[in-house]
C-alpha cells in the first residue's frame, strides 16, 4: 500500500482548475469521513449523502448532531443547486427539510413516519422502503440520545 501524499481534514481542500474551483467540504453525519463538493463559481453543492430526499441516513446519536451541522454548513454556502446522491430534487430547500427532519427526530424519538414524511413534503405511500428503514435507524439513535439525558 502506498500512503496518501495529500490528506484532507475538517478544513477541507481546494482544487483550483482556473475558471472553477472544487472545494471539498467536510460534512460528517452519514459517516464521519463524508465530504461534499462545493463549486462556488456555479453555486452548486454536490452534497453526496449529506443531504437526501426525503432525509439523510443517521444511525448514531452523534450522527444526528453532525448531520445537522453539516446541512447548516452547506446551507450557509447559499447554493443555487444541491445535488444529493439520492432524491429527485436540486432545490436548496432540501437542506431546510433535512434539518427540520433531524430536529424533529432529535426532539421526538417516537416521531411517526407520517409526520416525518410530511416534513419532507411527501406522503408515506411515496416513501421508498429504504427510507422507512432510515427513519427507524434515526429513531433508534434518538432514543439512545434521550436515554443519555
């Protein structure tokens, strides 16, 4: 194995292509080492799994807070478009809906699926089954967070 000669930490990394820059933005939550890509000249954020329609996957109590902070960080960039890995939207309001979902889950470890779907602007029938599983994982993480007091 060859060790890396460039590493990226919380401060990110900028790749300057002349007319465009790609800025790696540390966006933990889904995983601790997740990065999104910000293209400031186009105001496009390639959010990856940091933002998803209807909601991102979190499965640890720490993940809830980290994912929320990452979404706020992306929102503060004032993107024109958000490109998530999953979901059929590019509207920046996705970030606000994801933040609202994480806030609701953190506040209520028993948040009903129908309420979660409403936050995302969907009906339960519109949810892909994987997001039902994601919601269960988030509720388990929230329950553990509440137990810690």
